[in-house]
C-alpha cells in the first residue's frame, strides 16, 4: 500500500488516480457483461464442449477483472 508523506505523491493525487483506475475497471466489467454471449455462437464448432469452454474462459475474465477491482478498492480504503 502506498504511504502518504511530505516527499511523496499527495493523498489527493493518489486517491484520484486509483479512483479513476477503479472506475475504469468497473466500466470494463459492466461492458464485458453487455457483450452478447450465447450458445448459438459456438454450436458450429467441431468441439461439442466449445460453449462450456468459452463460458469458463469468460468467467475467468470476470474473475481477473474483479480481482483487480478489489485490489484497487483496498488501496482506496487504505488511503481514506
């Protein structure tokens, strides 16, 4: 966690920067959720498990984004 001190970046600048990053990741989560995702887009694959594999990959994408969002939130709470 960053330490706010006289020779470093101000609390305000750190907070503003991390808040902007947090908001951008939250926006990415929301936009990814709006991407059309349907089994009909995978049934033509030769692999009968193509959709379930794609679903697992998508879940992993959300988990990674959520982990970054949570890290940024923890930093913001530390700075407040």
